[in-house]
């Protein structure tokens, strides 16, 4: 009987059931594990795979070459593959694949996943390894590495696939883990012989829609919690809404803004939620936490009721004592991740829920209101005045004379020259402060930063990802010279794949923040980066490159860069000047008695 079943399987069809009652035809297909993996992932509509080609990856590369759904983009370093996949997620393109060969390839890939892990961005990391006879435990062959142990520190979940028959099951589990609760990266390690293994799969194995193996809706908040939150907000004199990355992930920006208008409450985006409201909106008082300036610090300190939506209270919103919202202020915490409720900020009320569902219920509980929004209260008006004063201070700094361009002057010139529909990525510790202040923002997912890990060098890979998602729009990479050095080799990837990202380097020829700290301590050591012409490096990669030394040259340089149709680098020579929010940033770093 078993021999007959095997013959039928190999022939392609096996019928089960009693004739004349229910007869089901199972069509079997014989394919490699690599092909089965791509067929399983098709249900999730993954469109991008990033990596460096390698010999042990050959079965997966061959499978990619034989299909059209997933576009493979080759990079020059595996960490950039992980950063590009994270950029796809942050830019609204869903999940993407970041792949690497065993050993050093896996080490490089893991280095780029920290940002995805800390920022709650779903990525599927795929690695290969030695064949099963020599791996887990490894026997000492060249390029040996226990990648399961390595990736456990930078992913939500990971597994080794020991048999090709388990590929569909484990791929679906990976997607379930990546997209459940707080999203994050996941990892599958497939030994080389497993990737190449050919087995029989039922063809309906690949017909399962995501709704059949993971939750795709919810969770919804408890009705009692919604009513309690509405009561707190009704009684608030100085309500504040903090919008985190969970608002963006849920596509709930419009609901958050509707609630803010309903309450006439300032709406403060974290760095993962830039664009929740436009920067010219009356409810905008700043963004990004403590680097948003005095109005943001005052709002966090003075609000009597704070609604934090999809926010995990990272140290960008701390001082020496921890989170800037603390008792007797009343915090309403709303998050899909139970671990983000009650820590590090204590709450008055918590709701474990999807941001969109919770906001819709909260608006309903607050009741209908006429078309006209209430007039701004005196507290909001005072915060708006502080915001105007902060902006005026930045403008005054930009006007300060000097032999070398002021970073505020450069950042303002960039912001004024960028097209309104442009996208931008901020990279570099100090450069991102100036960019956050001086770059107008009009919509969500158009300004990316990497606050969770603050991994220097993520900017160019993330900008390339945005360009892939939006081929007709201008994409800017605003970076410091130190951070640019980490991934400038990806200019080659940009040229080969036709991605005309414009990189503008705040080139102060130093590790600026480090040098500033050393000078305050009375010494200087190894913080200089003099003598590098980034425009010439760009031209060496076949890209457009030019040097500017004055803010008035920026607009023309951007026009020429766009006209070239090439990836471009504008090397903007500037000086280091501490951003006005550096004292607040320093206070955060003193939490718990640190230096």
C-alpha cells in the first residue's frame, strides 16, 4: 500500500476518501526547500530581498532568479541589507528579507538588525550554514558560526530549519512572531543541504492566507478601560497626546489628529512617529522628545493627563530621574506590547490594544462634537509661543557669522530647498538634532530616524529603501561625516540599481559630539576626520558629487544633483556648534548617576 501511495505521489496526484462519498485530490509538487520558502512567503506579499551573493546561498539565489514577485537587491555589506529591510518596514512597504551566508556574512547581517529590534520593525533575516552533518554542534570547519545563538540577541524569535518538510510551518511561525504584539525582526537559519533539499509538498500547502495562521486584527481595548480613559481626558485641564511608532504601524495617524483636535491638545510625535501631524499645524509644538526643545520639555512636565499611544518611553524622553512624565501626572498608556505598559513610566490606566481600534473607541466614548473645534486654551497658546521662540532661536543661530558655515544655516537651507513631497532620512547623532528642527514634515513615513539603536550609518541604506518604494520622488539622506563613513560603500549599490538618493553631508571633519565632550574635559584625542573629500568619493563610484561651503549654494547644488539623475553626494563644509538641546540630552545620559 505504501509503495502504491509513493507511486501516486511521484505521479503528482493522490486521491483520498471513499469513492462516491467525498473524494479529495491532493496534488503533490516536488521542489526545493528554497522554492518552498518563497512560495510560503508569497501569502505575505514580501516584495524585496537584500543581501550579498554567496556560494552556500546558491539554492535560494536560484529560486529568487526563477520568480518575479520578490526583487533581489544586491548590496556591498550585509549590515546594509538588514538596514534596507528595516527601512522598507519603516517606510510602509511591509516586511522584507535580509539574507546572508554563514559565518562572517551572518555576523555582518546581525550587526544591522539591532535597529529593527529596538525600533519594532519587522524583518525576515535568512542565513545559511554548514551542512547538517557539520553544524549544530559545529565541528570546526572554516566560517563556522552558531548563528542561532548569535541572532537570538537581535531578533524576537529565531530557529534552525533542520528538515525541508518543515519550511512552510516555520516560515509561517516566523511571520506570526514578527507581526504579533510589538513587531520585530525574526530569523531562520537554513543549513546549505536543507536549502537544496528536494521534497514533496501538497500544492495547497502554499494557499493559506495569513488570517489562517496569525492574528490580523486587534486586539481591541476593554470597554471599561475606554470609558475610564475618556473620563480622565474630559476632566483634563492640560491634556497632552504622545504619539509613538505604534500609531504609524497601525495607520492611525488621522485618528490621533482627530482626537487631538477634539481635545485641543498638543500632539507630540516621538522620533518613530515623525509626520503624525504636519510641522505647520497649530497643535505641533515640536517632535522627537527632548531634542524638540523647551516647548516639548514644558509640555511633558506640565500636562496633567498624558495619553501615550504606541510609545515605549525610551530615553529620548527622560531626564536624570527617568521618564519626563511622572506622578502626580496621570498617564494613560496604550500599547499592543504588554511589556511597554507600566515600565519605565508608571500609568494611571493601561490599555493593551491596537492604536487604531482604541482611538476609534475612545473618540466614540468622548461623544460627538460640532464641526468647530474648541478655541485653544491658555496652556496650548503658551506652548505655541514657546515653539515660536525656539524656532526664532534656531534662525538667530543660523545667522551667526563665521568662516565656516553654521550647521543651523545648512539645515535650514536644506529644509527650504527640499520639494514638499520629498522623503528624508536623518543619520548621525548631532546632525539629526539640526535636521529634526529644520526640516519641514508634512506626512507620516516621510522622515525616518533610527532612535532605538541609533546605529550610525543606517541612513544611506534606509534612504535607498525609500527610493525603491517611491521611485518617482526625491529622497534625501541627511548625515554627518562620521556616520556616512560607515556605509558610503552603498553608493555603489545606489548606482547599480538606479537609485538617485541625494546625500548631504554635514562635514565638520570630526566626530563632533565626541570632540566637544573631550574639549570640555580638557583634552582632544582621535576625534578628527580631516582631509576627506566625499564628493570625490561619490564621483569615484560613478555618482554625482560636489562641495559647497555656503548655505546659499545648497539650493543650486540640489537642483544639479536632481538633474544628473544619479545618486549624489553634496559635501557641505560646516563647523561643529552644540545644538541648544545638548544640555537636555546630557541630562538624559546622567540617569541613575551615570557620568
